[in-house]
């Protein structure tokens, strides 16, 4: 049985995927913060298979989506 360090070491690919996921999370957060004043009060939240929005919600729901993204990261 190897040491704890060996069991939890990540490959270069694992590190790249982790870095990309973290960068995407931060980019989403920056987008919401910087674009907050420009966003309309009602934003599309779900799209049909044809690409048309079929559910609208408050722009405040973007914080919920960002929170879920952060929790699943």
C-alpha cells in the first residue's frame, strides 16, 4: 500500500482539467458581477431543442446557478 501522497497525486491531465474547471467557474462569476447592471430583470433560463427560450427568470437566479456550479466543482 502506497503513501497517502501517492494515492491522491494527480496526473498532468487531471491538473489541467481542474484548472480549466476552476477558470470556467471564475469566468462565470466575473461575467455575472461585471454584467449585472447591463442584464435585464428577466433573463432566459431554459432553451427548447430549437434554441428558443422557453423559461424566463429573474437575473437573481444567476446567483443560484453560480452557487450550484461552485458546489459541484
